[in-house]
């Protein structure tokens, strides 16, 4: 079973030249460099979404703890 899929993309010529230079200097194929770059981008996007979710959960937790604290104070009075 094939684990790779061929795609076609259009990029800015200067970016293509930079990729070619890195490819030649490091002896790493352009397709491998592009795959690594896309993987890193996806990882960064996932981490950003997770961080946003955690911040939202923290705000909800803080609101809930304030609500329960107020309720507990009312019961004790």
C-alpha cells in the first residue's frame, strides 16, 4: 500500500528558489522539505487550537469555582 500521495502546489518564485537552495545545500529532496514544513505548520496550528481550548476551559473553571464559592458562603451564613 502506498503511504505517500503526489500533490501539485503553486508557490511564489522566491520561496521556490529558497527551497531549492536549502535542498541543494542539505541534499534533502524538495518534496521532503515541503512535507516537513507542512507537518510543522499543522503541528503549530493544532497546538494553537489546543491552547485556545485550554484557555477557554480555564475561564470556565474559574467562573464555576467563583459560583460554588459564593454558594458555599451563602450556606455558611
